[in-house]
C-alpha cells in the first residue's frame, strides 16, 4: 500500500472510488477455494506464498480468508484477494494524484502507471488460464509438503476426459434451501456410486472365455451374453445418474420461479 494507506487500507479503496477515472477499474478480485485438508496456519502460508509470487510489491492489495460451512456440513475455506493494478514505483503521491493519468515523460507529475492496460478479452482469458495452472502447481506443492494426499486439478471435466456435467453455482438463498441441498447431495452420491462401480476387466474376461475349452458356439453365446449384460448394467447406472441430475435441475428451476414470484 502507498504510505498514506499503509495503516488503513480502507483509505486506499475509498480514494480509488473517489479519484479513479469513471471508465477505469478500481480493483480486481480473485476468490479462490482453499484445501479443506489444510489447517488455518497452512492455508495462510499458502495464500501468502501465492501473493508473494503473483503480486509481490508491485500492486497495492488486501486479502481475507473465510471459512463458512459447506452444504455437506464440512469447511468451505476460501480467500478473497483484492488488488489495484497501478504499479508502486516508489514515487510519493497524494491520493488524488495517485489515481491520475500516468505521465510517461515526467512520472512524478502524473499518477501511478496502470499495468495490463489495453489487453484484449482473449489475452486476459489466457492470462487467467495460466494463473489457474500456477495456482494448482503451488497448491499441490504445499499439499505435498504437508504430507496431504489430496491434489487439485484446475482443468474442466471435459479437459480431464470426465463425462460429467459441472454443478451450477447456487445463490446463497438456494444453498440454504433444504430441498435443493438434498437434491444436490443425492446427485453427488449417485455420481460417486457410478464412478466407484467395479465393472471388472471386460478384455480379460473375454480372453478367459476364448481360452476356455468349450465350443465356438458356446464362446460366441457367452461373449454376446456378457456384452449384453455389461451394456445393460452400464446404461442402468448412467440413467440413474442422469435422472438424479434432472431432478436437481427441476427442483432448482422451481425454486427460481418461486423466488421470482415473491
């Protein structure tokens, strides 16, 4: 923070709202989920390490770690990180001058220079994707350092090759609704059961059938029967999972409609 806001960061954000250009951004914010497996001290260490590597002393920033209860009753730790993209160049400026337009010929006469200006949407999208990967690498290194088994993967289900629809983000009012909470929990349970199904090794079972001393006709019938049973079992499990997701979406639409009708 600039010296005039070192002991009271609120002064900085209030000055940004007051003096920043109307079409300029006063701050950027990251909201990042933190590992449940870590304790409070380990989470703080992770956050401070991330800030040091990504922001350092370049930008004014402020952060807060929250830990409300999730829908499953467990912790839901996350951090809110706010920062301003005006570079701290060591030049003393009062609040009003700090947020003025940068003067490249005489920096001491203008405001602090804004970083990352003029970037296109696609460039910022790429930056965020790269940032997410750096966060995953850093977070996983901290998990490993503390001898915790879990790891995070910032790729989408599609990028990971997982056939699963991502859960839609719920509003706080929806997350507190018992019907929606129950539907979501049932959907998660159904997915876990589907993922955990032990379907054996179809290739090995087929090879065992081929190697057994029985007639070609029996082998053919056995293979066809096995394929039919396997396909039916897989289809049934998938239908159960999709039905659970459909129920969740219908209940969520109902709640949204009720909220709009009030």
